C-alpha cells in the first residue's frame, strides 16, 4: 500500500471534529408563512390608517423580505438567508406581474359594462351624436377582415410548415426558418405601412380598403401559423410516415391523409391563437382601413370600421359631451377582450380535447 | 438480372405528378415568405423615396428628413430601452418562479396566466395606461421631481395629467414581459436535470443551484429574449400613441408634459390626416423603424439559435 507520502500532509484523522458544528440552526417549519401573515396584517393596518394601497403593499413586501432575511441570517447563516431572500424576491416579482393583468381585466369590465347592451351590438354609428349608437359595423368589420387574413395566412403558413418539416433541407429551409422567426418581430405598424405602400402603388395614394387590412394582418399572422404548425408536424411520429411509405402511399398523400390529420388538433390550436393575436391589432388597420360610421361589409370598397380602431377613435375624439363616446370605447375594448379570451380558451380546449395521438 | 436492379436504384423514389405539385406548392409558400419580407423592404423604400429625395423645406418641420426622424428615433430608443430595463429582470424572475419555485402542479397554469398578458390587445393597454396608470403616477412623479430631481430622468416639473414617458415605459414593460419571460422560461426548463441535481447534492441551496447551474445555462437565452422584448417595445404603437402627451424635442426627462414622440406612435397619430409628401415622410420613418427592429430581431434570433445548437438539449 503506498501510504508513505500523505502521512504528514493529510488531515489529522485522530482528533474528533467536535470544534465545528455539523448542523446549523433551522427556522421553524412555518416561519415564512407566519412572517407573511404578520406582514399582511401590518399592511392591512397601514391601509386602514390611511395609506394608499400601493404604498402599504410595498412596505409590507419589503418588511416581509427584511424580517425573513434577518431572522434566517441570525439562525441559519448567510447562505440560507440569501436563499430565502431570493425566494421572496422571485415570488414578489411574479405577484407584481399579475397586478397589471388583474387591473386591466377589472378596469375594462367595470368601465365597459354600462354600455354592454343590445343597442351596442345591433346599431352602427351612422348619424349618432352623443348618446346611443353601437359597434355592429365595427364588429362585423373586424370579423370580415380577420377572416380574410386567416384565409390568406392559413394556406401559406400551413404549406410553408409542411415544406420546412417534410421537404426542406439545406440553405433555403434554414433561411426560411430564420426569416420566419425574424418576421414575428415585425412591428405591426410597419406591416400596415407595407400594405398601404403595396396598394398605393396600384390604386394611387390615399387608398383605404378592408382587404389592405387583411393583407397587413396576414404579414403578422403567417409567421405565427408557420411556427405553431411546424412544432405540431414535428411531433408526428416518423413511424406513421414510414408505415405509409411501406404501403407505397405517395409522399403527398401521406402528408395529406396521415400527417395532417394526426396533427390537426395542434394546428387548429395554433391557428386559433394566431387569430387571437391579430384580431386586436389596431395600428395596421388604422393606416390601411381607417374608420367609418356606417355599415360597409365590402372589403374591396373603401373604408371599414373595426373594433380596435373604433375603440381608439371613440376614445381620442369623443366630442361633447365626452361620456357616451368614452363608454362606447370601453365597451368596444370589453368586447374585444372577451373575443380574445374566448379564442384563447377555445385554443386550449381544442388542444386538450383533441390531443394529437403521439403514441402511434 | 442486373438491368432491373439498376432501374430500381435509379427510380428509388418514384415522382408522381401529385408529389411534384405538392412539393412545388409548399416550396413556393416558403419562398413566398422570403419574397414578402423582401417586399416589405422594397415597397416601403419605393413609397419613402419621394421624401428621401425631396428638398428639405417640403418635409414637415421644414428641415429635412433626418432632422424630422431623429427626435422620433430618440424617443423610440429611449422608451424601448427603459422598458427593457424594467421588464428584463422581472421576466427572469417570473421564469425562475414558474420553472423552479412554483408548486409543480400549478406551474403550467401560472404560465398560461402570464401568457394571457400577451393576449391582451395593445389598444387596451393604452386605454388602461391613460385611465388607470396615468392618474396613479401623478403623486409618485411629484415625489420623484422633489426628491430625485437632480437625476436628469426625473428633472420635472411633474405634469398633473400623468401622460408621461414614465407611464408609457411602464406600459411597454408590461407588454413585453410575456414574450421575454416565455423565451427565458423555455431555456430554464431545458437546463440539464443532472446539473441541477448534482449541485443540490453538493449541498447548494436552491438559489446557489440556480446561480451555478440554471443561470449560466440560460444566459444567452436571457440576452436573446431581452432583445426580442426590445424589438417588441420599439415597434409598439397604440399604447404609446394613447398614453403619451407629445411635444417633440429630445429630452431625457421622463415625468414632464413635454415628451419625445416615438416613430410608431407618430405614424399612428399623423398618418390618417396626412397627404402627399407627409405620407412619404411617415413611411420613411417607418422604414427606419423596420430597419432597427429587423437588426435587433436578427441579432436576438442569432443569439438564441446559437445556444440551441450548442446546448445539446434538443
């Protein structure tokens, strides 16, 4: 046994290690919870004594972090104290991010509810001054334009995703993947300007049409459809394709009859989410479709009203008295948020109910 | 029979007409996307060209395109960078919370909740900003102007409407939070489990594990995600257009009533009423915005993709 060299340098194994404690102290099991309760009580006390909500919450939050850190540092040492502090900070950051969401939903519902009535959904703004009027024309406009945008984007997006997954090899595929990613970052207003520039070259300057809005929205929608469809096609198991090839099914029929049906639920989810993303876009429609106060359901003929643009104009040019217009703006916002949330919910339901059969 | 073998080898994948049509269609769709992207640049350039070559006094403001666009670009960059400064640390913290702190059972639901923030249309953020956040910001702005007035950002005097750059920045930060945190979250989720468990086994606390295993692994994703968020903030239109009370000019002052415009908001505000050369000028500013966001997004994607190649996580 080569035990000759280490005898002098190694640790002294004969003296027991009783100098350094092997265990640290520990906070009681419910310590963070009880400190949190105390902070909550203190916060409510501050609130009752006349502070505003934000200040009380900030003080209570900081108080919680400081108390937990100091207590833990005294009992458990600096490493665990830092750990607890970070836990508090990270949790606090998450709660902080929920505040705007809750506040937005609450504000839109409470301000939009007063005009959420029959008239809002059955009247247009034709000849309306002051009270009354509705957004029927804008809701129809939004549905028509978004529908057209989906009609343009879904085939292009679907085929591109099929190309990327089933055919694409080499430079072209890599370039398309990269630029699809880059395309998701195009500012919506630039998409609007693009549609305007395109149609201005054909029809002359100052042109406004529903189809221009649809083109602008497609520019925003196509990359989203491509990305989600691509993800879905990728998880279709290769065994299914190989089984089809083994039966001498041509490649295109394999894609149409085997791959697409398998991924259908996921694709539907992706398309729904893409629609939800573009249906609330305001800026591109502002520069391409404009606004009108009467019904116009022909996307190839002049200005149309859309819900987001309607809401915007009602808010920034309310007229006198302003209240009816402001109420209409908020109700339009409420309608919009309901549509978006329903679409999101539908997307989740589709993906939950018709989950792709990955275990072929 | 050697000839038959040769023949089957030559026709290994028989090309039926349907195949050719389908392959052509899907390749065409892919190429179309590249064409559209090139078209965006080309058409914007065509429509912006009259403004670029026009004499300076014809441009709104009367001093040429560059002088017209520069304050807008400044406002755009200032608001986007400040929004990123707020959003990036929050996004990382949220991603950490969802991947490493939240109870496993509800983590996914919490992720959806944050994603819902992304689903809210921008016009609604604008209305929320001006109706809720702006009045709330008045008191703190006055406090900032009194106590921190020596910092140029808070020089004041604080406005009483609350339609300030500060509110616009906060709204922008809220809007870019979901996309940033989603990308970071994806990266954190892919941290090799073995790295995490190894560091925990060596006695690291949860934070030490995150600092030594999770953050280094996700670093390039954090950078990429921040740049994606920056791209979003640069191009955000309606929220800024509604919230900001503009007076043009170049100033770092966040809480006064005179704020620099942003390119996107300026287009949204002026485009509907513009004609002639003014339209071309606005499109020229849109072209600048397109170029800036394109650069930022390409850089972001390059950073994220490089990590994907080297991580071995896929």
